[in-house]
């Protein structure tokens, strides 16, 4: 059975990568959980009724007190009185009886007057000349009236109305009907009839009518006023429903004080404590489970981003440790400040959270910095929730996110420490705008002093972020061996001891290194690789030539080539040793590992063809391994590009007339040679990237070796 060793080794590498990333991420999960546990854990109390509270206790959650809501609902229903409907038909009917009475009296008077006038005209009929008595008039009137009036009204008020003057009677009728309308339109219940009668009598009493007629009106009022307001069950039910709808649920808000220190635990307070789950027997573990899920989601984002970063071969132990340390520092900083944060003193505005974002961008990658900034902001929304389970301080989360995003956006093209201070200034502006945003959106009225104080917190946080970034950056760079742009820029100084060593001991090599740096940087930028790293590594890649500089042709100025006096194998040994001699010197000066690796790998396992074929001309049996660099092959894109540019620069420099066509031919030949020799197999370069590199090298070389104007000889002499 054959074993597929390449597949087996690939699986081992994958497992190692999973462990390399998974263990630190799991450690962060544990740390995040420990630091945020108190923010979701519901503290319970062993409390007895009618004892005194030992501390002020606040509600950890927002919940409805249904028992209190039901009580208020019952009170609201009970407060709703019975609803009555006023019958306008009854009102019209009773007033119509009064009008009927007065109209009948007027009709009777008219008829009696007609009869009397007829009797006076017919003097022969003496039997009908005697006038009717009052009793006869009353009887006659009763014949005209409705049975209801006759049954309910005595003869006496009828008699008094009949005996009254016509003008008085008209005035009495108007006054009585108007008053009846006013009183009865307001509604008269059974128990209010006597009151309504009294009110009408009161108005009649102060009128200018004759007392005898007033007495008659009093009796008529007692007859006319009856109940006209009746209980309405539908309206009553509707009113009760409306009262129930108007009752607001009684809520216990998260953070609300349930009982203060030394206050007596009454039965009502005890029920509230039980309702929000603060008694020992009511321990709730759901928020803790929610926290675990929350942290796992955040850690999943982090794991995915680190794994993607590792697949690009850009992640090592130092960078993983940096991510862990920065994450712990940021979360621990937020936790520490949260212990002193209250609803009055909003100290989360003072958190220098942009420190982590700027460090991550400088030390690792911008995308990773953005992802972790989101994670820190989400954790901050939990940490600054005033330890009230079930709540998130979204104001803190938004502020922390904007602050970090500002730090990332304003930190670009890092050339020195001043750039970090400039990024801090931009962050201060964003922090201040965010603070003002919250103040404008709030319903509360803030004074000018509060606005200036909170804005000062934001400015202070930005300033602290810059200072901490500048202070912590060297710690990560040297302590964890992380190569950042600022570290690379420091190494590019011409006053660096190793660069001065190359310049003074091997000036030709120094010039060659500068040319390779230009080609390499342009090529890296063409494919999105680290151009700055390629430039600085190019400066140091031939440091080993300073051991025996005159054995390298670019340093042989005015002397004979010493290789002419050596055996080809000895010459090859001297040439082959220079990458590893340079690596040793770089290690002695504690130069970052990335630059040391490029110095070792920039020749890969290529063949020293000149000395190999020179030896082959002497003897036919030559061991090719003796004339190959021992490697390793370039393992990064930057190393592979320097490997190509190193050979291209030397080859083009040897041309007497470097035309466009010759340059392109040499570049193509060298790149094909490196590709066919397998030197680029471990560098992850693609064919499309190789094409971009080819174009970038050509453009750079054509710019360097461009054609110049040929001046006439006379002009040259004059110029001289």
C-alpha cells in the first residue's frame, strides 16, 4: 500500500495551523468570559421579610409587575361610574303636557268669551246669560286635557291657572317650559327628581308672577318632572374598557432601585425582588448562556480572520501573541474603567480604545484591525452595561467603534511617530463629534459644562491612544519580533551600522543593492506585496559580500579578478557562502527574521553556471550540487521578487548598450530560468503576478537606462 506523503504532510500542517490559532482564540474566549461574567450574572440575595436591606439593590432586568398592573386595572374599572342615556322623548313628552295645559286654558277662555258675547246679543234667551263658575270651568278644561294630566294633576292648580291673567299666564308658560328644558336636558335620574323639582321651583320663586300662579306652577312642575336618564349598559361597558386601555403596565425598569440601604423589606418590596429573580431560589442561568454564545460568535470572527491571514503565510507566533496581548489589554482596560462608570459619570468616553486598532494596523494588517475593532466595540457594549443583565450599552459600543475606525482611517503611510500623533488628532475630532451626536439625540438637557467635559473625555482618549501606541509599539516590535513599517523605516536609515559597513567596505555592492531595492519595491507594489519590506531587505540582502568584497565583480575596481587565480570549486564556495554569512551578521545585530530569511533565500538553490561550466571544461565529471546554493528556496513573494531582481540588475548592468529589446530579453530569460529551475515553487506567486512583475521590472529599468541626447563634440568641449 502506497502512502501519499505529500497529502499526509499537508494534513499535518493544517492540523498544526488549527491548533496554532485555535488555542490562543480559546484562551481569549476564557478571558473574555471571565471579564464580562459579572455584567450578565444576576447576583441573588438571602433576604427575609421585614428585615433591613444591607445594600441598595437595583433591578437587573426590565419586567412587568402584572400583579400591580391588575390592581391598577381593577381600581380604574371601579372608578368608572355608571353611564346613563338621557331620553329626549320623555323630555319632549313632559314639556308637551305643560304646553297642552296652557293651550287648553287659552282655548277654553276664548270659547267662553264667545259664548258670553253671543248671550249678550240674544236678550230673549235669559237662561244662558249667567256666567260659568270656576268649578264648571275646571270641569270643562278637564274634558279638553289628556287623561295623564287629569290623573296626575289636581284641580286646584288648574283652577289657579284659569283664574290668572292672560299675560301672566303667557309669561308663566314661557318661563316654565324654558326652565323644564334646561333641567331635563341635563338628565334626571330616579334619585334626582326631587332635586330637579327644587331647582325649577327656585327659579320660579324669584319671578315677578302672582303668588297664586306661582303655587300652581309649583304643582305643575311636580307633575312635569319625571326620570328621563336611564342606565346604559353598553356605554358603561365601553367606558370600563377605555379605562382598562388607559392603564399603563407597571414596569420595573432595569437599573431601577427596588430597595435602598437600611430600608425595610416590606411585603411589596419582597415580591418585587422575587419578581426580578434576585432571591436565592430564583437563580437564572440564561444570561450566562447568552454570554457564552455572544463570545463564541465574536471568537468565531477572530478565528476566521486569523486563519485567512495564516493561509497567506503572513502569520507567525509573534503576531498571534500580539493579537492575544492587545485584545486582553483593550478588554481589561474597558473593564477597569467600567468599575468607575455610572449614569452620571460616563467614563467610557475616556477609554483609549483606538490604541488597539492602531497597533494592530501597524503590526499586522488593516483588515484584521477592523475586525477586531468591531469585536472590541461589541464587548464594550456589554462591559459598560452597569452590570445590568439583559442590557447592552449601545451608546458605548457605537462610540468605541467610531473611535477605532477613526484611528485606522487616519493612520496611513506611517513614516515616523509623528504620523501616529496626527492620527490621534483625527481621532480626537471624530470622538468629539460622536459625543456631540449623542448629546443632540438625547432628550435630556445638557449644560455647556457637561458638553465640554464629555468632549474633553473624547479628546483625552484620542491623546492617550497616540501616546500608548507610540509607547507600546517598540515593545511589540522588539519583544515579539514583529516587523512593522516603522521598524522598517528605522532600518532604512543610511546611518545604520550595517548599511554603513556595506557602503564603506563594498561600495559596488551598496549601489547594486539600491538598484535591486528600486526594482523589488516597484514589482511588489504591482502585485500588492509588501514593497517597503522588499526595499529594506534588498538593502541588506548582500551583506555577506562584505566578508570578502573583492571576490565580487561589482567591487573589483582597478584590481585583477582574484577568481582567475583560484580553482572553480574554491571560487564557487566563496560566492555560495555570502547569503549565509550575511544572515549570520544580521542575526548578530538582531535584524528582524523576515529580512534574515530573504538574505538566506534570495539565491534559492540556483546554479553558479559560470564556475560550473568552467570546471566542466577542465573535467567532464562534475557534481552539480557543489555549484548550487544550498537554499532554502524563496518562501515569500518578496523573497522571490528579490531573487529575480538581483539577477536581472546584475545582468542588465553588464550590458554595454542596454536597449529596450535587450532589457526585455534578459528579464524574460531570467524569469523563465527561475521558473523552470523550480526556484519559485514555494513562493505562492501566480503566473498573472509574474506577468505584472515582468512589466514592472521593464518599466523601471527603461526609466533608469533611458536614452540620452548625444551632444556634438564642440558642445561637449564647451561644457567641459
